[in-house]
């Protein structure tokens, strides 16, 4: 059992490629989680495809012991998250298992889209955020400019920001001390009834379904009977463990800790991410609020090049679905391409990853149809159809109107390039179609102006603007 005051749970968040996994490596190495021989670059990116492409797809948790400068031993639970927007859902559930975040910003690149998206999610759930400027070993690194950007665009203080290099290891000691001194300890109660958050679950071919949990109150022990509150089913815990990063069996997890349990559940559909787990013999009344479910937004058809490979494709999809509940598929037949599946993904990178895994791990040659989004088709009789497959388009005589998804966006760029960026936006059908009535907000630092078009808003802002200042452009409605 660990003293809850000596636990720190935190996520590492950043834009893609800003160095989250590399900094996680350094922290693991410093805390002795792996020996020199076991250590490799981005050790938490364990899938082949993650290593080849150098991207994180799945969030990974590691428990480490750290002896602070004051001589006290602390337990650190780190969650390394993916930076690409398609995997934003991984970030949101990782954040809810922790009390704090390390916000990594590449000091050669500055603040980028996912820096903002991820840090806002963290601030929304009251995380303590430690800003870290990475890659200071590179000649193009500009720490002061990046700090100004973080203050202006993200809006968090950077006086105590840490400069570091995931490559050389400079600044890692400071990061570890800041984790201890700035991030809060969890505030659960060990003597209360068991309450756990189901953070993630995946299928392991040896162990079955592995469930990642964060214990809020109470204790989770081997052989204990627990209940999943969403389906009211009871299960016996066969194994309790933590990742160090190797899986390590332990006897119990107590309040404030993050670890995994194995219960003999065979199907991932029973383990709903965001569910609450309680003691079957002493249940709690109210479940935790849970998360918003992830929803596929990009759809396309997948067909085998050779129709005899249909069964292989079907089996492959079923197996991948076991490890990735966020994509969906249903059978489809096309007069040109034969039998196949209509699949939904979180974005284009997710689509690419899944098709690559199908071809590689299940040896199927695929034809992928053009990806599309969901259109809302309003029919004459008032019925509204969510259309994801063009072949289901109703007869034009039955359609009153069709709506296509629009985006709400923030553009961050240098003033010098603004005109080039915004002219095409003002020319888009969306801008032409009547969203001009004061919908555009241009924000530079703390100042903000509103214009009928982007160009007008930027011109209004021109007066007080210096030559190389960052600019945030936000369209108000969508
Ligand atoms: N020179 C230098 N390169 C770095 C540093 N930190 C990371 N890198 C490199 O930057 C690239 C991206 O690093 P990752 O750690 O994979 O970045 P990430 O943020 O985990 O990326 P995603 O998980 O895909 O979002 C790799 O090639 C790293 O070797 C650093 O401090 N200095
Ligand atoms: Mg990574």
C-alpha cells in the first residue's frame, strides 16, 4: 500500500512530434524503470507501426519510483499520450485518470494546433499544467519566443517553465522535481467504499481483456468480486498489476493508484471506457460521470482486391476491433467491387493505420474507396437521415435540403503570411454562403476584434500590430 501523498499521476501532452515519448523515455531511464540494455528510443511506442512511423497511437501508462532531492520516495504514474488529432480521445481519457499534465512545446516550432486542443482539455478538468520547452539542443530553438507564444496564445504563465532536451537529457532532473513540487497528490480516501474509473481496455492474446483502472477510493485486491456499473455484471479479479513499463503482478491497488486488472472478461464490448467499477459486496450509489464516447467521423468502403480474401478481411476487422473499439464496420456490397465493408474512422490517419495493419497483419490486399464524412439529408416529410454512404442517397425528389459538416477553427500564423492564408478562406463556399455577419474574430495577444470577413477583421487589427506577432483567427459560429 502506498501513501497517497507520495503519488503523482500525470499525462504528457503536446502537438505531434514535439517529443512526448522521448521525454517519457528519459524519465523512465532516470527512475530506473528499465536498464540501459532494455532501453530503446520511444520505448512506450510498442506497436510495429508506431515504431516505423515514429508516432504514438495508443496512450501508455508507466509506474515509476522516484527518490526526490528531499530524500523521500515518490510514485510517479506517467501516461504518454498521442499527439495526432485523430487520437484525441486517447488524450481525453488519459487526462481524466490524472491530476496534472506536462505540456511539452517544441522550442523550434512553437505552439501548434494540438498544443492548444490538448492543453484546453487539461485545463477544463482543472489539471495543474507544467509548461516544458523541448529540443533546446537544436540551433533553431528559440526559448523566449516560444514562452511568449505560450503566454499569448495558450494563456498560461511561463515564468517557471522548464527548458529541456529529450535528446541530451538536460532539464530532466528539473522536470522530475517540478512534478513532485507543483503537481498535487491524488485526493482519494483509502477507507471508503471502492470506486474506480475504467480508463482503457484492450485485448491481449494471452491474458484476454486487460482493463486499465484508476482507483479513486478504497482498494482493489486479487480474488475480489467487483461490479461494472454500466451493465451490473459481477466479475472476480484474477490478476492485479502495474506497468513498470513491463507488466508486473501485485496484490492490490489502492486509492490514487493506476494499474491494470484481469477478470476473465472475453469481449471488449463489456468493458466500456469511462465506466465505474465498485465492490460487488459493498457497492456505491452513484457512478462517475464517464466520458463522451468517441465517434467515427470519416467513412469509406474497404474491399478485397481478390474476392476470395473476403473472409480474411472479415476476420482481420473483427480482430482489430478487439483492440480498437473506436472504429466501426458493417458489411457492404457494391456492384463494381463486390463484397466488402463500410468502415468508420476517427480521421484520415486512423484510416491509414487500420488499412495498413489489415494489409500487413492479415495479409489482405485492399481497395479503399474515397473517404467521406456524414451528411445530414433532410427529407420532404421532415425525416433526417445521417448519410455516410453515397449509395444510400435518397431520390432527389424526396430531398428538401442537405447539410454538410463545417469546421470551427483556429489559425495560428505569422502576420506576414496572414493575407495568403485568409484570402482563400474568404473565398470558400462557406464564407460566401452567408456566415459573414460578424462571424470572424481575430485575436492577437489579449486584443480581439470582430469583422464581417476574415480580411476585414485582420485589417481592423492592423494598427496596433507589430511585424512578427502571432495571430489567432477564430470563426465564432459553425
Ligand atoms: N534534437 C532533438 N530531437 C528530439 C528531442 N526530443 C525529441 N526529439 C525527436 O523528435 C522526434 C519526435 O519525438 P517523439 O518523442 O516521438 O514525439 P512525440 O511527441 O511522442 O510524437 P507523437 O507521439 O507522434 O505525437 C523524434 O525523432 C525524436 O528523436 C530533443 O530534445 N532534441
Ligand atoms: Mg509519442
